[in-house]
């Protein structure tokens, strides 16, 4: 049996996949220095944290999200 935290954003919204093209959602989980926030700050479960980091990295590669800030 797997315990899922109740405050995971993606579990509460009942989202199965995280889309790398949805920049507004991805920006919520990126810091001001354009770093991926850890799950202890965002409250995202481990499964969605892995999907989230993969989506952020893909969005960075396609220049939808900046790698760094100026």
C-alpha cells in the first residue's frame, strides 16, 4: 500500500500526466533563480516530482522556460 500526501497539487487536481507545454503550471514549481523546487517545499509526491522535473527540463530545452535568470 502506497501513501500519497494529501497536499500534492497534481493528486488533488487528479492530473495523470504533466505537460511540458503548460508553462503556467511549471512556473509554480520553479524558484526565482530558475531552480526546480524540492518536494518538501512544494508538497508534491515523489511520482509527480519525477514527472515534474522531466517536464521542466524538456520545457527548458525547448526554450519555454529559461535555464537561468538575469
